C-alpha cells in the first residue's frame, strides 16, 4: 500500500474519532452533528478521487515540451460500445537537459495521426533507436472535431525523432 494513502487514511480516522469524542461531550442539536459527520465522510471520497496521481493513474495534463518515449498503449474508438478511445504514453521529461528520474503516464484523447506517429516511433524503438518526442503548439480555435463529444478538448501534436548521436570532442 502506498504510504501516502495509508497516512491520509489514518489522518481521517483520527479526525473522525476526534469528532465523535466532541459530539459525545457536547449538547449540539442532532442536525448539526449529522451534517458534520456527513461533511467529514465526504472528504474520504474527495481525497480518494483528487489524489489519483498518488495511486499511479495517468495524468491528463499536457505532455512536457521535450520527453523520451518509454512506451504507449492505444485504445481505438469503438462505435458499437460508444467508447471514444484513448492513448496512454509513458514518457520521461527532461530537467536541465537530463532525463527525470522516473517516467510519468499521460492520457490523451484518441487521434488517428498521433496513433500512426506512435506506431512508427515504437517500431523504431524496437529496432534499438531511442525515441524522443517534442510537443508542437496547435491552434485549437478553428479545429472542428470529428466527434462533437470532444468539442473544446485540446488536441496535442507530437513529433517523434531518433536520439541524435553524441558529438565526440575533436582530437
């Protein structure tokens, strides 16, 4: 179990115990006691759903400007079930021109062009070429989506390229 989740659980249990102790010793109206208990209980759910990043779920934030592609997973849209499809990318960002210590999982909306670029990049990666990615700026203001359920979503254009050969010092 993740220590952060365990610590938060213990904190809420301690808070609920403190609240119970206060309610046993006070003469507040029952509706105030009940509303406080419901409020504290709602924080359990709020914390669980807002801290998904601690549990290892992919983020829906933008990809870093420059990153190293580690792996990806594509779920294509399915008209029969109504699934819109998604692309998951595991990437390592660069901090001060050095790769970060750990990769991060990103979830993107399905895009056919991105799917094709990812397939090509993964084929090159299987051949032993390390793949780097660069996020390109896209003007989404005039972009009319093919699927109106995605209206207003930001699309990301990504270009993949091979890791350049290191430059050796001259003799």
